């Protein structure tokens, strides 16, 4: 895929890239584009920050579970 400066990657694709969930060829295309596109670099930084926050929250929540089973929210229909 030839990536031009005028075309940008979607935030979803950049999140997948940040998570390492795209093909080797896809990685190459994204990295080539990131070299010339400050807008996509900024979006990638935001994706990295978001992923880091979610991972930290997961670790915090997991450590507080104290072995209790996970509870599920009660559905409105169940409460009637």
C-alpha cells in the first residue's frame, strides 16, 4: 500500500497498530506514514495513552477483586 501524506489512518487502525495487532506489511505502511505525518503521530500518541490507562485500570481492578467472583450488572428486566 502506498501511503500518501494526504491520506491518514483511522484512529481504530492506529490503536490496532499500537496493540501490535496488524500484519507486518500493515506495520510497515503505518511506520512509513508516521515518518511524514505529524497528525497521525499525535493520534498514535493518544492511542498509546488510552491503552496505557486502560491497562493500568485493569491491573488496579484485578488486584482489588480479592478472589470474589465477578458480579454482573442487573438488567432492568430482571428487576421487574
